[in-house]
C-alpha cells in the first residue's frame, strides 16, 4: 500500500495545526527569547548577507573546491571520511598548496572509518598521505580520532564496519581562510551528486573560522597523526602501508588506557570551552544586535562528546525545547520542523516533542532514500529498524493525543538518498527565523557515542529567513506524509520479528 499523498502546501494550511489561531499577545523579538541559549557559550555576530544556504550536493562540491582554490592561509577539513576515489578534491588541495607557500592544511577524520579500505583498495588515510608525503607534516597535518569506547576485547574482535558503531569522529566543518561551510555531509562521491544534505556557508566570519580551527586543533591533541612510517612493520598485511598513526607522547592510548584517555581529553575540551567563552563577548544582550546596523544574525556553536564527558549540545537542546514549549503556551502557537536521515530520535528529542505544546513537522528518509536500502547481507535490514522506531513513535503520538499536532513526512526523490539533519523554528508555519545545523543525527548515538558539533543560527535578516523558507520548501517538495496506518498497510515495510528482538542492542548504535 502506498502512503497517502498529501502535499506540503496543503499541510501548511492545515487547521488542525492551529495555523489560524490568533496569537495571545504580541510576538517577542527572537533575540530576546533566545537569550537563555547563550549562557556560558561563545556567540558570533554577523550580517545575514554573509550567509549563503547551499541547495544541492553538486553546488556544495563546486563551492568547496572554489573555496579551496581561493585559500591563501588555511584549510581545515573535519569530516568522518573522504571517499577513497576523490582524487579531484585532493588534487585541488594540492594545487592550492603549490600556488600558496604560506598555506597550511589540517585534516580531522575518524580513525576507524578513515583507515578502512574501500573497493578501490585505498582508504582516507592512504589518499591523504600523498599530501603529507609531498608537503611535509608542517604544512599538511592529518589527524584521526579513535574512540575510547572501543577498547580491550572489543578492539580485538570487532570487525571493520561493525567497530564503527561503537563511536566515531562525526564533526563536519570545512574552513578556508575566513570562509566556513557547515554541513552534515561527508566528502565522497554520493555526497557530491545524489545524497541530499544541508549546507550553510559563512563568509567574512573570522571568529567562527578561528573557533573551528581551534576545535580541530584541540581534538588533534588526543588523536593519532598521520606520519611517514619510520619503524619496520613485521606483519605481512602492513607491508603495503607506507604511513603510521602516531599519538603524542603525553596522550594515553584510547584503546589500551581508555580511562586515562577520557580524563586527558576531557581536560583539553573543558579548557577549549572555557577559553572560547572568555574570548567572545562576555555580556550578551539583544541590544548588541538590535542597535547594530550591520549585524542582524548571531551564531551559537555547541559540541557534544559523550565518550569524553562533554554534554554542551545536549543541555543546549533541552533549553531550546523548553523555549519552544513556553512560547507555544504563551503565544498560542509556535512551529518547528525537525529533520534527520535516521528516525531514531534520542529520548531527549522524542519526549520533548510528545510533551510540548508546540507544533512539529518531522522529515526523515523513506526506506528507499536510506543509504542502506538494497544493501547486501545484514545491512539490508537497517531500513526495517528505522521503520520500527518510526512506528513506535507514531503509536506514542496517538497515545499522547498529539497526532494532529505532530506530523511525519518521508523524503523520497527517485535515485537519491537523504542525509539532512537539523531544526527550524518560527511563529509562522515554514517561516523560520532560527535554525540548527550540524553533524548530529539527533539520536542516542549522537549524544553518547560520537563527537558532534552543532550551530544555532538566529536571524532578523529577511533574505536569510527567505532562504530558510526556500530550503524547507525544496525538501518537502520530495516528501510525503506518512501515518501509522499507511506504514502498517505497506507489506514491503513489515518489520521482521527478530529486528524487534535486538532493538535494545542496536538503538544506541544507529
């Protein structure tokens, strides 16, 4: 049975969502009601004209290459991995290094994903090592983070791919001089062609670029560095590898001494947070922005590193949901759109949506737009697991009486997969003045297992607000509303009974 077609435009006019409800009182300035989010965090001010919302994977790729070509001082690329066939991207970086003798490059990847060989026989590490070898470790630094949660016997017995479910470096940020692209996209072919994500570019925002460079440098202090092999490797399987991964002497080994590693890395990240809180304006006030003729937008960065005891984004998100609920209660209505490629919301997000007075659209990948759809082996069952989580949530909506206030949509564009994530908020349906963009998939794994970075953007700039509105429109144009009945009536989505049996095991790993 096919899900019922209900257009996005019909949905925006739905009376059941209170779109005709009159506000109880005058709506507040967003810079005032968001003040609780700014506590103990850096805030970066900018003009909205310096923000560009990128629409498509190909536009993201071309913009990234253009930024790399223009870079004169620094390139900082943080991602889960670079696809092993992305020679054009590497050649673009190499060309920029040759033309600009003062240019330095820093890479940050995940150690497990970054050393896993792909079908080409290469890995992220082997691809990037060519730059390290040509330009030296002074100009090209490549770091690979290894989770302390994969230690002891797990480190020895967990095979490739499975070991990545334990935890990874997941931050996606692409800095070139004073330009920054924030996204959820990795750097591989599908993310440049037909895997839809979100992408924001910030120009002339040096503080944001400095923050991200310092974040990557801080993580590098407890990550492996990619260096030329200096020791003879006896193991036959290592003979073809001409690099080695080296930890700083003072850094405990993450899989041999995980407790000491956590303490060491936690200290580094706490210092990073404290330093940036003191660097940026200590006294934040909405007057700073309202009285400015040039700065109509601010950006709040947050990080989440569960394995290292850093929960800044979790606390930030809890506050954001409280604000949504309070505004909905006080003013009669408040709207939020939430998207994730994977419907496995953390209890934090799920419970807030179920209890809130705010009105929600939730946009997720359909099974066909899931990156694991049609996969071989056990991976082909992953979309069924997400359907299971989705059905459980839809049942909870009925139990809580929220089915008319929270509606779920699935993205399904022929030949494409979906990888977007984030939040949009505003007093009018699909007319947001706040958005959250970053690497988090909003699941338990994002809170507890991976390294994540998120960015809350609040704007009074009409051009940016219109771009946010257009971004939502583009995503919903390829989406269809689903209900419990439409999913249960589709025989192809019947969840195997054994998948439900393993739910407690897989929930925090997906």
